[in-house]
C-alpha cells in the first residue's frame, strides 16, 4: 500500500512535469505565433489538464504551489506541514 | 518510446537525427545528390510514413549562400512523455547534437 502510494505520487508528479514542460514549449511558440488558433487550442487543453493534475496532487499529497494551498480537504493550513517534492519524506528536517 | 536508445551516451529518444545522422553523407555535387543523401535521416513528423519528406522540401527553392531562419509552422506534436525526453513538443525543432569528442560518431 505504501509502495503503491509512493508510485502513484511519483507518477502524478511526472505527469505534471510533462504537461508543464509542454506548456513552456508551447508558450515560446505562441510568443512568435500569437494568432495561431491550433496553438491556442492546444495551450488551453494543456493548461486545463495541468490545472486538474495540480488540483489532484494538492488534494492527495499537498499543494505544489501556493495557488493550490487550500485544495486540501483539511480545515487547517497544511502548506508548511507536508514535505516539498525536493525533500525526502521527513529526511531533511 | 520505441526509439529510446538506452545504451547511447547522449540519452535522447532518437537514434539518428536531422543534420546529425551517425554516418556523414558524402559531399553532394548537385541538388539531386543532396536530395538522395538526406534520405538517411530518421526524423519524421508524427503520422507520416516517409522519412523527413516534410522536413526539407521548403528549402529546395531557396537561394544558396544565404542564411535563412524559416518561420515555424504548427504541426502535430509529440506525446507529452516523449516531448519531455526529446526537449521539445515540436518534431520540427527536434535537432539534437549527437557529436562526441570533437567528431561525429
């Protein structure tokens, strides 16, 4: 169960990294092609997908950015309590 | 990622690339020969059958001895997982450097 949890957490983070990179690459394209409808459509798709993934991650494992800080179902402020992705689970404290 | 070469030092998901093919093509003496030499390139756009047919056809009518920066056209994009490894979502921009130790291998 523990391993499965870590696995899905890593997979979710990987998906966020992939779609975030695609958005970064796409915005460079749109800088020089501001009227490209296909590019804009793909940008909308990817940003929507990224929002969903970020929200899902925040709900399951804690927020990655301050924008998702209150997505967690708990009533208390969890921002400082959960380890950040670059920290080992509890190892760097 | 069917093309991912696990044993290559450059670690990119392609085995031969536009302008960076493993075997250096001989110097072309005419445009026809240059066209034949380009057939060895393995880069292709998603959903296409022929290798690099789309990659250089736009350059055929350009004047030699001039420098060009063609405007990028929107095409199909790589899958997200593949794009992160390749470093771009656009097949047109997939131009990795696979040279090694001062020479091309």
